[in-house]
């Protein structure tokens, strides 16, 4: 760490749980962020400002005027531009030391098999069930920790799935891939603007704690927020022995 970095990250370094060693782990780390919208915006900004040395952002979508109500990494001037590139620019405006790669592409299986093995942590900020299942399967296959969040209306949820631990479930243990339900979309249901910031900030915190080796994670615990009352509820989750994704050999299903 050079003198500028020691000054920039001094408030982390002053924390006994992080210190110089923990901050150096962040500087050496690589985070893969899937989605650069409502959740991905605070995740990208906090990971970048905290000094995660390398961040890869994947999002195929472009910025729409309706996004600006909650997607704080983007600006009016960047409407119509790719969200991944806009988020990269937002990080660069805060911390030019971070190496950010913007991938304007859908997170399909082939791309995930390429990117997930290179990452130290994967943060799922997507908004659809099929993509979440693909991301989870790739993380299980390549033994990478996954921080997953979701938000719609006034309701949010967040957890960390780390199948490197024998007792920890994967996303599919809790939300089976064969489940059938009607997904709610922001365009039809709406979303309370600060909600994605709250959930995204928790996702960023879990990722940073894991990378720096601080505290205990949300593995095995699902946190759910009712934004109307600002009350959190927690559900304990266990590994599902018959899970089609993480039970048995860790190979692509």
C-alpha cells in the first residue's frame, strides 16, 4: 500500500478487525457483480470505494429514465448507455485505483463458467429467477461464495450462500429450480427507492466482510426486510440433502 492508499483507506485501517492486513486483502481481491441496476448500483459503489482491487460488472441492459428513481450509479446524461459501463464510470469517479471490467452481455452459462472461477466472491444483483439459478449453479460448480439479494415493492431479502461449508445451503436449497411462481417486475409492481439501497448495502457488507476475513457471514441465514415497518426477520436455512444443484459431486447440472 502506498501513502495515498494508507490515507484513503485509513478509516478501515483504524478498525482492529480490518487493519492493514484486511485492507490489503480487499486490494488483492476480485469481485464479480451480476447486474448493475437497483441492487448492483450500491454494491458496485461500495466495493469500489472500499478498495476491492478488481471488479467485473455484467449487465446487458441500458439505462432508462425510470431507472434513475433508484439506480444511483447512473445519471441523466447516461440514459440510453449500457448500465455496466455506467457503473464502471461511477466507480472510476470515486476510486481510479480499482480495475473495473464492464461486460455488456447476458450472464449465460458459458459466460459464468468463464468469469466465476476467476472471482473471490460473486454478488448476484439480478432481478429474475432463472438468472439467479444459473449464477448459483456456477458458484456451486466452482466453489465460490455467492451473496444474493432481491427487492420488490417494500420487501427485500438477502443472504450469503457458501457451499464450501458442509452445513451451508446453496440458493437452490432454499428456492428450488423447479419452483413455479409468477415473478413480479418493477415495471408492474414498483419498488421503494431506498429499499434497493438498503439490501444492496447489506450485500456489499457481506462481500467485504468475506473478502477481508471479518466477522461471521449470513451463510445459513436469510434476512428479510419489511420496508413499511423497517422490521427484519431471519430464517435459518439448512443444506437440502436432495438438492439438485449442491447434493453429491459439485459438477454442472
